[in-house]
């Protein structure tokens, strides 16, 4: 799809950027870390609910613009991302005896990926975490259930939290993936699981921090709570956001999972990493991805244009 001019779209910035502040003690004196530096925390600011008409219009324009501006390579990368992970999971769950207690091995394998976020080896089309998880014995799982991560030391899955490793153990033993990655408690992880299990299912959209920031055209620090999990109000926000992604994808004739992945590829690799010329993106201070009036990519030093 060719890149289109976005003049007049109105790519509004929604919600607050959040701000860091120096934490104070009950005495009123500032607190410091063990290393002597100031102890800092975040005030998150108000976040959009995606239920107000102006929020829906702005988020729709922001999402559509991020997809339409993707290069052919970014678009191809996004369109292939979930199908490739699906294929890798399909390969990983074939080991004899692995997930033998699962009623839906594909969904359970996808849940394991969503839970422990293993590193992907695309050249070999393999997910090494499956082999690591299958190698763990009952004594290892007993230790993990006590909060001891030593059985996974040196493995890629060591990066996962104890809670998620325990969740993985229950999944391998036959627990229901939809119960372990419950939609009400963790809608993003629940959606990620389903997007991997069936990328063409239009019912799920993985709204992570980058997807939320794209909807609001505001690059927030990763420390900022975007209000997508943790309660009824947050689940309402996630559902409303999902509906917007689904509507944009429908208008473009693509799956919602592909819409999110194409947008993600463009905002990360083009806008944040300048066409992959740098490994890390800029400091995220609430600046826009796109000029709110012209749609031009915004320089992350706070100026607009290129």
C-alpha cells in the first residue's frame, strides 16, 4: 500500500504523558536509593477511555495513519509476524509426550509463548523455550512452585517471572489456557495467546504499550501505567480500544492481528529506530509519533518534520 498524505487528518494526542517525581518520606524529606540517587516514581496522568466520540475519531485516525505509512517491508513483516509465530508453536508442540494433557495443544502452546515470552529463532523457525520447558522434571517444577527459579538458570525462560513460570507449569499439566490467561485479569496476554493460536480470528487484538501509544499518538515512558489491566474500568478501556482496532482493520480489509503487527513494525522500526539504524529508540517523554496536524513523522527531540 503506498504511503498517503495525511494533511488534515487531525492526529490528536490523547491523555497525559505522565511525569516523574522525587518520592518523599512521611517526614516530608526526599527519599534516596541505596546508591544515593533520588528515589523517583511516576504520576500517570489521565488516560483516554476510548468511549468518547472525539477519542474514537482520534484513535481511529492515528491507527490508520500508522498502518498506511508503513513501508512495503514493514507491512510484510507485520502481516507475517503472527502466522510465523503460529507456525513455530505448531512445530514446537509436536514433541512426543509434551502437552499430552492439553485438550487443545495449539492454544496451550500459544499460552506458553504468551506467558513466558520466549526468544524466537526465526532462522530455524523454532521456539527454544518449548525444549527448555519439556526438559524440566517434577522436582524442578516443585522448586519453581516454591518460588525457586534455579532450575531454569541459564535458560531463555529465566527471564520470565516466577508467577509466569508457575503458570507455564500448570498449562503443561493440562490447565485451561483461558483460565490461566484470563481475559478479565490480563486482556493483553489473553489476546496475544489467541492471536498466536489463530491469527485470522477477528475477535482478539493485542494492545500492548506501543499499540496504546500509537492510538494516542503519544510516546510514554515504559514505566507509565496505561490503564489496560487490573479492574473493570481498565477492562472497559481495553475492550473499547479493541473495538477501534477491529474497525480500522475491517475498513482496510485485513485481520486485526495484522493491523496491530503492521502498525507495531512501522512505529518501532521506522519511527523509533530510524529504519533500524539504532538499536534503541529515543527517550519516551510523551512526544508524538506524528505531527498532529500534518501527519509528518515527528523528530523525537521535540521538533517536527525530518
